[in-house]
């Protein structure tokens, strides 16, 4: 593998966050991030984006139950026919 | 007990098989399990308001009913479900430009008995949530950022980061090679980072952390 640079680091960042890189690549990305303020910032920003997205995942739960199931059942009956 | 699963513990694929065999409760379980997440995906994917997104969700699950005979129980149910949802969103986006919402106050169409009541409940529930102003702002920033993404980047980001699908599953859902999925996710992050930066969000966060 070529020596790590910012472009390569950026390319591998998400897989690094997911722990999907080989141990060699992980070590290269980690040491690059520790030495490069721009890439460290990119890493922190991506982690923040991921955090906001996962917090966002909490959504309204009852809606589907209350409205969709009766409709779907009616639709199912219609499709089945008499 | 005795290694027998309770009905509620059946896998998605087993529930779908029950439904294919005419047991409606299999469908109900799947709807309860996945309805909220698919609704969220639809809302974020299309930018549709709550009422329209519910209609789209209904249409998706009606397709599940209509196409149940085509489902192969060997296939992961969520891959099949999100394929239907994703294609339905794309059809919707083709006929209506993104973020051209109808008004939230638009009357609920005739025949949706109880619909207006449900919408009121949703609105009330959203307002009633003990939600800090800060959290709302974060959500706005994310929504804005998502709205600005290219459609193919947005869908990959939502399936991965909000719905928690694996990259392989996303490749199956979107019919794209794994490498394409990975690069689209990277582009989504790159563009979201730009949007978050322009909104001043990161700066605020760094200040808050005392950096």
C-alpha cells in the first residue's frame, strides 16, 4: 500500500470508522489522522454527522399502526375478492 | 420453552411466509416491525410532508400485499421491502420535484376516514415531545443537508446511517455494485459535511466543547 496521504485517508475514513479496514490500513489511517489536523477534523465531522443521523432515527412509531394496517387489510380484502 | 419460538419471535422471513400462506397476522407483525422505519425512510428520501409520506407508506405496504406471491423466502425480507420502498420513492420523485411539499394544512382527501384525526395526533405528538430547541436545530441542519444531496447519495446515506442496512444489503436494494454504494456514501458524507459547515453547525459544536 502506498504511503498514506490526505486523499487516501479521506477515501478510507468511513471504513476506518466502521472498523472494516485491515490492521495495516487501520494503523496507517490512525497515524495519519494523529499527525494531520485537516484529516482529524474531517474524521470528527463525519463522526458528528453519523451521531446526528443515528439520533434522528427515533421517529413516530404509532402512525403506521393506526392508519396503515386498516387500509392494508381493506386493500387485501379487495384483492382477494369475494 | 422447548426451543419453540413464540409467534412474536419469528424472523421477518418466517412472518412473510405465514402471510404468503394466508395468515394475515404475519403481515401485521411485519408492518409493526418495519412500518415506522420505512415511513422515516420515505419522509427523508422524498421530503414529503407527514400526510403524504403516510400515503406513500400505505402504497408501499399495499405493494407488499399485492406482490407477496413474488417474494422468495430465501431472500432477506428487509432487502425486498426496501427495494419496493426505494422504487416507490423514485416514482414519486419523478412525478413531483423534491421539496415541493403540499401544505401541512391541506385538507385530507375524502375517504381517509380518521385521517385528519391521525394527522392532528402526529402534529400534537411532535410538538408535545420534550424536544430542546437545540435538537430541533440539529434536525433542521440534517434535513437541509439531506435535501441538498443528490438522490442516489441521499438514499444510500439514509439506508446506511438511519435505517442501519449493511453495505451489501444496500447494494441489493439499489441494484448497484458494492463499490458504487461505498463511493456514494462517501460523496454523501462529503456533501453533508459541506452543508453542516456552511450552517455553522460544526463551529457551534466546537465552541460548545471549548475548542
